[in-house]
C-alpha cells in the first residue's frame, strides 16, 4: 500500500530454508524426549502405588 509512501506487496511470504525447518523440528523432538525421560527415569524406580499417588521422593 502506498499510504505511507513505501511500496509493500499485498502478500509477504516467509523465506525459511528447509534445513532450518527440519533442524528446528528435530531439535524440538530431541528436547521433548530428553525432558520426558528425566522424570520417567526416577518414577520407574518407585513403587507403582506411590508413583500413582504422586509421592515422589
């Protein structure tokens, strides 16, 4: 629009390289798996009834 004296296209498309998108997805998957593993490792060693009750030592 030329209301501000600057020519801007009607639609602006992002330009992200495929490596960035794939790398970001893999990074998120790895971090999620790691953060999920940490508490699960501790809960596996517990008595099942205590784990269900939420009695984490």
